[in-house]
């Protein structure tokens, strides 16, 4: 399985990335009016942005990441007393059983063994608890700039090819086999403005770029300079980029035959059981 490698440079950069996680959580809030949780776990929290987003619907949040550099960056960037950050594996979260009523995972499932992740999430979730999995990614689309699309395919992707995915995808069938009921799946498009320099910095955080830097022993500052020079040939100082993404919401029922149990409890979703919108599937 491909391993995500983070060093101090990457961790510092992650802390300054656009807060797109908030937009995703606002979609969840709009889809489930009044949604709130008591105690949440954010798996693969990185530099803390996804934990800050989870805090919007959760009274207490624990952010967990395998990288000590990421955890240090999260602690420095997020001073909310309701957020705690620890080192740990998303495949084997080291917490007592039924500690949390929501587990979120933003952009991390592709880096994990899906079956171990689902097993670990189920162990620490209360029955009736929620698993929220989401991701978003930069695309080849820039507003009013077809030249960027050409650059993306003919320059960027050729220079920084993506390694073939080795992790199994998270499927509804896999989730059900571990006691999770699929509730909702949403695809979306996000818009994000960047300065050209900010876009160069953002691209320097992409796994395909850092994999090439690591494998070839390249100087990151030189790669960043080349990235900025290359972008200058196709875009102006200020741009608007489009991100594609999704979120999936599951309910954990474990061995309970009544898969709706727990939804009426104040500490599992809250809102008197009004946890899901009528459109939930």
C-alpha cells in the first residue's frame, strides 16, 4: 500500500491550506439541520483543518494523525480548547470501545487498509454513531482559462505522474460487512480563489509532487521555483480553481438488529432523532 509521508515542510504547508473542509461540513449541516454530536474523532487530521471543521458539529473533538509533524502543526494552528490532537493510526485507534459518537475521515481512506479502518471505527463508535468520510481534490479546471487545462495535462501531470492506487476503495458493501448502514452519498464541486504564488504553494503539497521529490532527492525550493515559473506561462496573478469531491455518511449499528437504535439518544446525533434529511438514501 502507498504510504503518505509527511515532513515538517509539508505539515507547515498543510496548516495554511484553504479551509475547504468547512464548506463540506456546511453541506452536512444543511443536509441535516440541527445535527450535533458530543464527542468526535477525526482520523488522519493532518494539520488540524478537518478537526476544526468537525468541531462545527461536535462539542469535543480528538484529531489523530500518524505523523508527529502533522500533530505538532495541528496543535500550533488550532488553539480551541475543545480540540485535542494525538498521534495514532487510523487503522487501529487506541481508544476504549464506544468512546465516540462520530468518526470523520477527510482525504485519508485511500491511504489506509479499508477493512482495518472500518473495523477500528466500529470499535470506537457507539451504536447509532456516525461515520463521515469525505474528500476533495484539485482538478484541471480553472475559471475562464482553458490554457490551464492544457498545462495540467501536458506539463504538470507528465512531470509529476501519480502512482497507481494500491489501497482498496471504500465501498458500501465493505461498510455493511463491518456493521455500517449507508445513509447518504453526495458529490460536489467547490470553488477556491488562489493567487498564482498560493497555487504554486498548494501544488507543492500534492502527494504526486512530494513523491517525486522524495524518490529523486530533488530540492523542494527549486521544484517550487520551477512550478511558479511554469504557472506564470498560463495564468495571471489571481485565479479561481474548481475542486471535485464527495462525502458519504454511514450509521454504525454493529450487532444490533434494529439498525435505527441510538438515533433518539441525545448524545448520538442529538436533535431528538432528527439526524437525517428526508432525502437521505
